[in-house]
C-alpha cells in the first residue's frame, strides 16, 4: 500500500514541507486503523494551486480517496493533497504525477 502527497512547488521550500506534513497528517487520521499493512509514502509535486485543483478533480472523478489541506494563513488556498493508502491498481492511475524534487 502507498499513499501519495502532492504539494505545490510555487511555495517556499519550508512551506512545501509544512503543507505536505499537514496533508499527510490528515490522511493518516482518515485511514487510521483500517488495516495492518505497511504503508509507503510517495512525495510528488505540481506547479501551482490551479494544477493542484485539477489533480483533486481528477482524483474525485476516479473515486480515489484523498484529503485536501487548505492553509488558513494564505487565504485558505489549497496547498497540498494526500491520498489514503492505495493499492497497486489505484497507484497506476497516478503514474503521471511528478516525484518531488528540491530544484
């Protein structure tokens, strides 16, 4: 099982990490105690809030479980999303997401 975090690259590096952690926390709460499988994290990136909104819409159309994190300190902007644990057949649907890179 894997869960994915998608964070905006137009935020500062410290903000990316904080927003990703918020989304991971919310995902963890939502999936708490559902099974005993070890869950791996896949950290991904997108360019900006509009792209993040598009990917959230994509997840909804596929009925993939996820949580959104909106940052109150920046006008409730969508800053990160995190899926709940996904199996292999679901993971394939996210193969177009770019892995997070510092640069």
